[in-house]
């Protein structure tokens, strides 16, 4: 969605950066959306679960809470993010059975069929070759094991008051992520991506966030602290790339912030896919 929890598993730059503000934003995002995104995801005690791209541990905490008996192995390409994730999860769930590994999703350090389940959230959107990562995840998944993928799609952002200036700053973020090798519109592509990667029993379901004045927690936690904060984080890159001017950027952000006013609304759709590795 609005961004990943981690450093991407390629050499592509992470368009949102690694500032303390971004770490807080990821935590706000995960906590605000936990019920929406993690509903229906729980792994049986004793099962081995790979979290591919754990980043700063924002989603790991919720995996631990929903599957307390599972053995979770969390991997990420960034050692700095892994250190933050370990500290975050230890503070929230000191006894959590999580193993931390520094690894590249293109070449995981695990034998074939090592895991019963794989979970990945806001990761594929930042990869130059998501199909390659999905193939590698299928390799380490046991036959019959499950894969869960959650991604956003910035093309699903609808809001009131409508504003072409606000839409333009969102489009700048989409363009910058594309230039970095990612795809901020990947949510709509999950089914064909999984099918081409050889998965079976694929199901994709929309998970929609709608925020208005009657839902102040979502207005603050999602519209303001997750989505708008994500767009604001690429200001300097957008200006440096010549996509906008300071005046045009400020107008777009001002209009986007108006969606958090008492008469504003904001809508965004995530896509949650589940699939299985075929039996031989």
C-alpha cells in the first residue's frame, strides 16, 4: 500500500526514505489497519511462517498476536530495519517466537519447502521484479502451503472535496515509485502475478478503507498519518525531478489535507490475496 514496511529486496531506492518519521508512519499504518488487513489471517500452533519483508516489524507484531503459537521467521534486506523490528517486537511481545534473518527475497537462505505459510505485506510494490520474488517464495513453501499477499493501489484513492491538484501530487508519488523500479498500482495485478508464478487456489479480495467525520480514528490514523504523510514524504524528490514547483506542490497537499476536514471524505482500496503452492 501506501508504502512498504522495509527496505526493498533489490538495489532500488526506497522512495519514502528511512527517517524516524517514516518509521512512525509505518507503525501508525499497521496499527490503524490491523483489523482490516489481518482479519482472517491466523496460523496454526507449531507451523513455520515466513514473513517476507518484515521491515521495522510493524506487521510482525500483528502476526504474533494473531498466531501466538506459530514459529515466525522474519526476513528483510535491510539490517538497520531488522534491528528496529527486533526492538519493536521485543517491546510489544517479549516472548514472541520470532527468528530474524538478513536476506534477499530473490535468493532466500532456506531449503526448498521450508515453510508451511508465507506472509508478505506492502513488499511487491517496491520490487523491480515481483514475479522473481514470488517464484522464490514458492520454492521455500511446502506443497499445499499458503501464501498471503497484501498490496495497495494508489489508483483507488477517491476523495472529497475533489481536486485535480491533490490528484496530481498523488500521481507524482506513483511516478517516482515507478522510476525507482516499483509499482504503486500493483494491487490490481495480484491475481495475474500469482497465476504466472505458478500458484493455485488464488483468491483476491478488496479491503476498503473509508474515512469521514464519523470515523475520526481512520481520518487521523489512515488519511492524515498514513496516506497524506506518505505523499508528503516524496516532496523533495518530486521537486528535484522537476515534476512540480513549490507552489503547485503546496496547493496539492493543501487540497489533500482538506479531505480530513469535517466535510471531507477519503476512500482507498487494498487487495489481499491468498494462494497455495500446488501439490506435486
